[in-house]
């Protein structure tokens, strides 16, 4: 599956002048191997995103954790959990202010080192204050990475495989959650030793080590290089990404070079991008694009996913009286199903497009929330298990649309000059929304009970017309094509409701085997 995506289809034998001549052996520096390496590093980062969000829920109910932190109250549990999102929010703002200076790779490297510090502090925590500070530090690093990893990947791949690759990455986010759950389940066998909760947290270091080792040998985003007056380096990377035997004169490389060159020349005419530019409309419709990019990020949270997911084992334990062990097992099984289903959009995201997937996912999430609310209202033994079934289904339909689109859309619609800043604001809105949802959910459950899930149902229903009216389709369109879309649509309500033409996608796939 992945090999089909990463290996181009056309031969480049007629283009014999190489951008970086080497022998005929397989090299990490070219073609499918290079594209696969970038995808693997981004995938590891996405896996870490998901793992980080699930790991606290996997250990917070363990006796050793509760003993080491003096049996924290529900309020302190909420602070320990949600403070991580505040750290992520701060990290996204840091990325807004600094990422264009350090580049995509440099920013990811800094984010990972910050997470290393946070992981060490969390693993060695002996009190709640240290744990809270450590989670803030870890969150800052993760917030920086959630901005820069999607942008780096989006800017390194062409439009015909960009969406499918991001589906793989969002599936890895989904896999991170059950991985953390099963890690907690396995390490719980070490009870009453504190190793039972420290090891799952320390395991974050494995992902961070992979990223930090691989990053130095991978190329910077070619679009970022072009933006910083390094067009020759950008063109060389375009050629390397196409295939081992691809010249800088290859038609696909020339097309990408001309598109990015025109984009950079337009930037020169407009002058350097300021921080305040993203908050103005102007010819490029910056503020419209920022708001549209932030929308799917916020849908990701306000659909209600984390009112169910954040303390999933504890939810099953406290709501329907399951044991800690069985709650972890069911949560892990749910996570495996969630991960398995989240691969399905790989097969149709470019054909159906982002809009249809987002609308159908939101509509299905609305139905699931209505049924979850009704089952909790009935409050019988049977209805409690039906509640579990619709929780499984909710995760499935969420993973088919809202999950993947939320992580890709902002980076696909922002113009090059403000792309990183726009994505940073979108990610900031995601983490701030995550904090609010997780923080208010325990009190909302006590105050509203089953009615809380009706609120999520209404919000999901609202997402459908908003998407249909305002969100242009990005599937099978290059990043530069989206600039044209926003230049031509001046009044907010979009007319770009279908994926790009097949002929364009076919032209885009004139790549070499690598």
C-alpha cells in the first residue's frame, strides 16, 4: 500500500543529467526511499502525538500512581491531565513566532529536545507539582511539533499523494492511543512498583530518539528553502524526491520550480510577511484562510471525542462498574479498532475529497452522540453496554473524516508566506479547545448527565452546513492552486466543491521510480 504511494509510475530514462549523480545503488537521498524516510519520521511524530494523549489515562488509575501522588482528587486529576494541553497551546504560539526563522526541520528538532526534557521530568516526578510542570514542558515541545510536522510533510509531497500520506499519519495518531493503553496494561503487572506508571511515560523517549536520529539526514522543506532565497537547493530536493535518475530538467521538477518561483516572486512584490498579516484579509484572504484552517482543528475537539477518550478506562470503570483491568482491555480493543478503521480513507480521500468526508463524518458523529445520550438516559444494564457499542462506533466514524481532515486542511490552504503562522494558529485553537473540553467535561457530566452528549450532537450537526457553505475542496490540487482558488472566490461561500480534475492529477504523477 505505502510502496504504491511512494513509488512514482513514470520512467525518467530520457533525463540523464542528474541533480546529484551517484552510483546505481539504493540511496536514502532519492526517490521512494527518501519519500518513505520523510513519511516514516512524520509518522513517528504523529504516533507520538496519539501516544502522549492516551498515556496519562492509562496510568492515572494504577495503585502505584495514586500512592506516589497521595491519591489525587478528581480536581487534581483534571489539572494534571489538562495542563498538558496548555503546554501544547503555548508551543503552538511559540511555533507561530519562531518557525519561519528556524525552518520546518529545525523547529521539529527543537520541539523534540524540549519533549526529551519534559519526558525526563515526568518519569522522575515524585510530587504533583513536578508532574504538572513536566507536562507543561512536554506539551510545549509537542505543540511546536504539531505545527511543523504536518507542514513539513505537506510541503515535501505532491498533491496526488499528499492526502493519502496524511491519512496514514492520522491513523498512526489513532494507533498511539491503544499503544499507550496496552503499555499501561503490560506495565501494571509490575505493581506495586512505581515502574508500573513510570515506564509508559518514559517510553515516549523511544519515539523521540528515532526522530532526532533521522532528522539530520533528511532534507528541509523545499518550499521553505525557496521562500528564503535558496531556490537552487529547493529544485535539487524536488528532483531528489522525484527519483534517483531525475534531472532538474524533468518536466515535473520544472513545473514545481515554476509554481514555487511564481509564488516567491509574488511574495517579493508584497514584502516580508509580518505576524499581523495573518489577521488581515487583503488580496490573499489571509484571515479567511486562518479561520477556515482553524475550523477542522476545532471540529476535532468540539465533536466531543475527548469527552469520551481522555479518561476512557476510568469512564468504563466508573460509569458501568468494570474492573481496572477489564476497563484497560476494552479501551485497548477500542483503540485497535479505531486504528484499523482510520486506514480506510486512504482508499478514497482523493476521490471523494475533504469536504464529503468531513460532512459525512460529522453527521455520523451526531447520530452516535444522540444514541449515547439516549442510552445513558435509560440507564439499564443493557443500555450501558449499548453505550459502549456506540462509543466504539463514534470513534470509527470520527476516524473516517474529522480526524484526518483536521490535521491536513490548514496546511493545504494557507499561502506560503503565512503558512506556518496560519497552521500554528489553527493548532493553537485545537489545543485550547482540547483544554476547555477536557477541563469542563467532568463537571458537565455531573451537572448535565446525558444532556451533555446532546450538546455534542448539536455541534456535530452544525458542522455539516458550515463545511458545505464555506470550505473549498483541496483534494488533487497543488498548494499553489489553492492560492488561485482564494484569489478567485471573494465572498466567503465557496464554489470549489469537487476535487481537482483527473487530468491535473495525472500530470502531477509524472514521477520517476526511485
